[in-house]
């Protein structure tokens, strides 16, 4: 049994092959079609496709105007990419505490971390469970900050009836190999506001407006870059793979939710385990199924001996030297970090696999 899976549909293989044969493999029409489909089928707001989730965070920070010396509030319970994207702008990640029973950033802690230098907040939907977005966006409005959701784990999640990707000023997704929807590597930023979307589209490709810059008689596009542009666009080969997988995404998400539903029912009263909290006003995308477990290493060993992989996936990132080491005032982060562990939840699992996971956990460690 694998802890993660990489889902490549038959349609993805066909579309990828067609794309290669066409030789139109770089920035082209398929990336535009993929954006349209992400908007129409998943309800994402003005998605701009990119070459990774890290690029999505980086570009959102650029469009939000984050400058060297600014501060950006982030949780430490994430992958290192979240914090590095801030450092790439020579800005400072400031770590806020999380909620012990969700792993998500705590709005009260955000309030305490705001200074005159704060420019943005990056809430991370840990494992795909949506953060308290109304409270976070309210804090952002009161303090004139940009909210950039790191939704690398949360494609398909919803919050108070809206899809993740249509709520805050920016939302960053990852379509990397082991994500719910893969383009092999890739990502997108969604922008509530059309001007942010326009800027993101220009700046992902050298600050050139591809849609409105026609080649002159001399053979080069006519353009005038007035911001720093980058090369972060999604190529058409990746878009072809994403388009092929998109058709199967709803069924795959449903399967993840069914597996998670079984875990929630069956592991509810296992001694030594605290399940996370799941509120009725939001739906988790279950990229991970994380639990809080006593004697975690014994738990992982016991499961491994029965053929079931378990993993912390990511430990707190502030421990890295580049961020200056453990932030001292994050008590919930400290407890979560000691106990969190995830068990497999993906569409590559059979019913027998799920039974094996449930029984292995119930047998104890
Ligand atoms: C929370 C989080 N943010 C950002 C990223 C970066 O995404 P990518 O690998 O597509 O750059 C990841 C990758 O797994 C992630 O887990």
C-alpha cells in the first residue's frame, strides 16, 4: 500500500501524446482551456496556471506588492515552500500559532503577530481542511493586508458554501505529482479581482501581455514591460495532463471523502488517538487524514509491521535554520508537532486496503 498516489488518467495519457505530436508544447491554448475548465467545473475565481504551487505563492506575494523588509504572517505547520516563498522576496515570515485540533492558523494568534511591517497573511489549509476564512479576511480588511491562501492541500474543499479558490484575494494551488489533481508539476493562483489576475498573467511570463501583444512586421511581439516579470507559466504538456485528470477529479475526491468518513466513524473511540475537529460549515478535501496520536513512533512502527504506511508528512518549518529556529511562543504548534501523524487517504486504495488500515489502528501499538 502506498501512502500517496499519483493519478494519471487514460485521457491524460492520450491528451499528452496528442500534445507532443502537435509540437505545440509550451505556453499555448491548452493552458488557457485548463484555466477555463477550472473556473467552470470547480468554481475557481480567475485561475492563472503556473509551473508550481511555490510559483503561485511567489507570484501572489509579488502581485500583492510584498517588498524586502515586509512581514508576512504564516503558520509553521506547512511545507517549507510556504516560508521560502516569503524569503524569496527578502521579506520576513512571522510564525503564528495554530489550533491544536485542526493544524490550521489561529486567527487570535494572527492578531497578536501584526506589526506596522505586516503586509500579508498566508493561511494554509492543513491536509485540505479549510481555515477560519471569514475571521482571517476580517482581520486582513481591518489592517489592510492581503490574504494569500496556501491551498496546496485543499483543491475541492469548501467553506460556508463557497469553493476554496473563490474566497480570499489570492489562493495558491499545487498540481504536483502526488496532489489530488496533478499536471506532473504545476500550480495556479486564483484572484478575486480581475486586475490582480491581469497582473499575474503578465508577470508569470516576463511581464508581457500575451493576449494583447501581436508581433510587428519585424517579427517580435510589441510590448513594454513595466514590472519585473518571471517565467512561471504552465506549459501545454502539463495542461494536457491536468485537463485529462480534471474529468476524474470529482469521483476521486468523493472516494477520499468516503475513506475519511470510514476513519472518522471507526477510529472515533480508539484509545491514544484524538481525531481532528471537522465543522459542518466546511468540507475537507482530505489530501491528508491527520490524527493526534500518543507514542507516535510506536504507532508508525506497529502500522508499518502490518504493511500500512503512516507519516507526519511535514513537521513545523520554523525549526529550519533559514527561519532562525523554533519560534518560542507557539504552544499549540508544539503539542501538534509532537502528536500529529497521517494515514493513507487516496483514490488508489481498495476497500481491503482501508479495512487493513482500520484494523491495524484498532489492534493498537
Ligand atoms: C502547503 C504547501 N504549500 C506549497 C507547496 C508547494 O507546491 P509545489 O510543490 O507545487 O511547488 C506544497 C507542496 O507540497 C505544500 O504542501
